[in-house]
C-alpha cells in the first residue's frame, strides 16, 4: 500500500440535488443533428448502471482508506456519482414514457456492471482484494475519460451555436463540471490502495476499446428505435466526422489523443481540465443554483 497520495484539488466535493424537467425535450435535442443527439444519449444508456457500480465498488474500498482527506473526497465522489446516475435514469424514464424504450439495451448494461464486473462472493483472501483493486483501476481509467469529456462539454461552443436544448445542455455541463471537480479521486484512491502502473495501463487497454464498442452499439440501438429516423441507414464510425467538424461532438482524434495521455508514468488527473472553470459553471448552472436554493431553504426551515 502506498503511504502517500499525490496532491489533489482540495475542494470539498458536494452533491448537488439537481432536478430537471424533461417535458419539453425535443427528440433531437441538438437541432437537425440526430447523430450528435444519439451519441450523447448513449451517456444515458451507460451511466445509470455504471455510476451505481462505481458507488458500490467505492463503498467496498472505504475500509482500506487510511488518509482522512482521501476518505472525505471518496465520500464526496460517492454522493456526486449517485446523483449523476439518478439524473441520467430520469432521462431514460422520460424516453420510456415517450415510447423510446431503452430497456433492451440498459438491461444488458445492468448485467454488464452488476454481474460481469460485480461482486464475486466465492473469492477469498488475496483473490478477493485483487478483484477489488482491478475494479478500482477500471474506475480510474473510466474517470480519466469522463474528466476529459467533461472538459470537452464545458468548452463545446458548437453546442451553444447549434441551439442545443438548454435543459439537456445544463445536465451535461453540470455532470461534466462535477467530473472535472472530482477527476483526481478515483486515481488517488487506486494509488492509495495499490498503485501498480501496469495494472492501471491494463485497465485503460481494456476500458477504451470496451467503451468504443458500447458506444457504437448504443448509437445503432438508438437509431433502430427512433421512429423519426425510420428508413435511414445506421450510422458508421466515420459519419462522426460531420458533427465533429461542426463542434457538436468531439472528434475521434481528440478522444484518441486524450486516452493516450493516461499511459504516461507521470500522469495525474490534476493535469487535465480546469477546476476553476468547472466551479464557475456550477455557480451559474440553472439546475445547480436551484438545488442550492432548495438546500438553503431546507437549512433555514
Ligand atoms: Fe458521473
Ligand atoms: Fe465521475
């Protein structure tokens, strides 16, 4: 076990109890950009199951933490991820109510995280702790990706120019800003309980292609159930070039370069993203401000 953790941002990570009203959400909430819309809708397919899994794994790691600041960060991370999962789940529930039933896909995601990557009760001793360490390494790798995606969405002026639905944009930027805020926590926790370089590299070698496959599958699934796109061919990977050139999705080359940064021995998430920008967005976010107003009313009552 490593005795030291690298410095992380000394923010106090707070969960913001945000609420969103989806009643006026257009089907293609990036106007005239169904591919960009569904590329980002894949977040709603993956994140509820994935972030609930993060919470479950981190709760198992809590007894291993001997650093009080890290424990506080991990508890803040758990609170934030639980609310991210809820917010994306509410979008899915809205889609289901609108006849866009995502359950054939999300049921597979539930199996993926809770069975394939879930607890293995038959493991004992070292095998059990190695399984926990492997899952912490996987979460650290995913959190690198969520951090640079969060940084991308905070800076994606193309989505503003395109007239993106403001409520969905606020959800994505609130979530992205909190991903930037807590971007060091999973990495620091992995370093604290194990820290083997090769293990974290192996985790990214697994995670990046896995997410690519799930994303492609998710977009094609959404096209197949979106009646407004009936008769259109399913999108190919190279079709992303169009929306990327308009700044409404990240370019694949950008994503590839960001993933590669994780392989450096000197990598630390604090080198990615801009905490001040994230905090500034959270101070301005309509949903986060409303959540803070409700919290203040609760404290005053
Ligand atoms: Fe999240
Ligand atoms: Fe996260």
